C-alpha cells in the first residue's frame, strides 16, 4: 500500500489501524463523559429545586411565631 508516496508494510498498516481504533475509543469515552457531566448537573439542579421546595413548604406550615412542639 502506498500513502503519500511512501510504501507501507503490514506492521505500519496495523499501527495506523490501531491508532485509528484508539482515536475512536477516546472519542466515545469523551462523549460519554460529557453526557455524564450533563446528566449530573441536571440531577443536582433538580435535587436542589426539590430541597428548596421542601424547605418552602416547611416554612409555610410552621406556626407564625416560630415555636414548635408542646413546650414552645
């Protein structure tokens, strides 16, 4: 096989194929990592929103003077 005027033997072709496979592998890993980071940020934002909604509900349900329980 000739590439840019250079004849490549079997070892060089195998090396090129392995480098290409490694590049594809790292692109897949990068894509999954970015997807995980995006999912985690969304999950964290949803968790924070749920927590803030719970805290707002607790404040609305509290007595006006802030006392809780039978002893104040």
